[in-house]
C-alpha cells in the first residue's frame, strides 16, 4: 500500500520528514501541501500524479490534515474518479509511523488501527504524569 499525505501549507511535508528522521527513508509515501499561491486544482494535479504513478498497482491511502478543508475536499472529488482510494483525516505523526511500521513488517495496512494510533497520540501529559 502507498500513502499520500495532504495538508494546508507544509504540515504534510514536515510530518513525512519527521517520520523519516525516526525511521529512515519510507518507500511508497509522498507528501504535498497546498501553498498560499495555489488553488485546489494544483493540489488535485499533484495528488493525481502520485495516484497514477503506480506501476505495481498498489492500493493508495490518502491522509489529510482536516476534514472539510481544501485538501479533503479535493480528495473527496478524487474518490469519485478513483473509488479504491482509502481516505482518513486527522493526519499526525503517530499515524504516519504506524503506516510505515505496518508496511515494513509486511502486514496489510489496517485503516482503523491507523485512526486509533492517531487518536491515542493525543495525551494530556500533565494528567498522565500526575495521575
């Protein structure tokens, strides 16, 4: 499986860089961000380039930063053209690391476990340490 990270600004790009700082290079993953001088059509073009550059015909998952924002709206349009896309929102570093770990271990990527990892990455550290 492949993963495309999409966000406003550089969040997706920097999240991928952070994951690769921890794990090393991650194959089959790309990050794109909507820049202030771009429109939805620019983001869609970049996303479609990744989706279509798939010589092994691997399934593609897309993780967006925010449900209802421009990146997720672009992906919803792409889902009509590419019905096999798997899409999740709430992009964060634990989600990306979880995806990479599942792929590196030769596992089938479990979308629900990625969502759980993303949610479990949000912790009240004060309560954790004082509780």
